[in-house]
C-alpha cells in the first residue's frame, strides 16, 4: 500500500514538472463544470445600477435619517433634517441614469437641504461625481438653488448661489461626460468675484447709535390724549417704548436685507466681461427646458427605494419625468 502511494506521488510530481500546470480547487470546479453554487466560490464584485444606488440611498437615510420637520411655538419651521429628496437623471445621456440626493445632517438648524450629491454608475459601483450646497441659508438670507436642465448636447445641472446679502452671485452650470464634470460659472455682483465684502462698519455704526446716551435737553411738559399733564421724562420714555415696539415689529415682518443696487462686475469662468456678454451667455441656459428642485420641502422617496431594491416594477421620476421599468436592471 505504501509503495503504491509513493509511486502515485512521484507520478504527480513528474507530470507537474513537465507540464508546468498547477491545480487549485477553484480552477478544478470551473474546468469540470461541477454543479456548485457560484456564490460559494466566486466573490461578487459588481452591482447593477439599481443595486448600487439602493445601497447609497440606504447609507444616506441611515446617516441623515428620514425627512423630519421641527416647528416652533408659533408653528414656524425651526429646522428640517434628513433626506429631503432623491431622484434619477441621465446626466451624460448614456442610457444609465445618475442618482442625486439632497440631505441635511441630524444636527442641522436650517430649513433647506445642506448637501446635494450626484452619483454615477461606473464599473459596477456608485461613484460620487458632484457635491454642492443647495437650499436657503436662513441665517444669512443667502439663496442657493438647483435645477435640472435638458440640453440638446446633454443634460446640465444648474446651481445658483447668492452671497453677502446679494452683493455676490453666480450661476454655475455643470456637465458630465461620463469621466469628468465640467463647470461654466457666470458671476455677477456689486464687487469683483475675489473681492472681500466688509459689512462690519455699518453694523458698528448702528450699534454705537443705539448705545450712545443722548445729550441732555430741556423739554417742556406735555399733555396726553386725555388732557392730563405728562412729565418730560415720561413723554420721552413713552416715545422710546413706541420706537422699540415699531422696530421689533419691523424686524419680525421684514425679510433679510438684500442688495438692491446695480451690479457692476460680470465674468464668465473668471474672465471679466460686459453685461451684454454675460446676459447673452446666460440666455443660452435660461432658454432651455429646466426643472427647479425645491430644496426646502421633503419629497416621498419610498417609491424610488422600492424600485431600486427590486420590490417595485417601475418608477417615474418627479423631476426628470422619465419612467424607469424593471427591465432596465438587466440592460446594464
């Protein structure tokens, strides 16, 4: 018996040396086509695009939570958090849509989505290709909006920014060719794009005016509406109280101050241009069909989640209007 084993081992070594072959259990299974569950011998390295996007959406909802709105005593919105919206948009017109998501962290105190991200399906993975800041920054009265634009040469993501109370603004238009994202930025403002805007001087002056004690004046006694005599001090105090109440009322009803002057600086991709050149370039984009995304109100993403996970047969995107059927899963 031992002799037979030794002969068999020598024979195996002899064959291996002359043929240069080596055998492994995995290769053997593949070559012999033995009926074995593929998942037990082959690691899955790629997802279909719905599976990849489903995982991304799951991570985002786990990280940021479902859309939640918190209201104050007077029923005003204090903050909104979670995933505000999500949708599909074929950005580079290759037949496979991109996934876009708007969200805010759980500790957010804003009323609009803080993050706008776009993922593309590349080599079996969901790859982040754009990160922007949408919504409205309530604290500064500065607005950022997002639009999906349909172009003859491919789709465009438009993002509008407004800073420093409207003194600095831009319209950024992003295109995607499947490999890289390109941006055309149109800037307009009361100051140059790289100029610093210092608004502290005006605030300091206002503060000094409200805190400096008024000069002493001789004031005669006055009479109120009932004909009774009112001392000068009481009259002055009543006047100050009325002014304070009026000021508080104006503050509660007036929207954040915005720039109302004329814009004197215009540029395209950092190159200064005339107003007419700026308007001509901007009109190229504004003349296209576009859908603006509401970055402050939450949308129902449950249908999209169901479609991506495979439990829904189709999905109609509320932003792009495209209908995706379950057959699309086998095309990519």
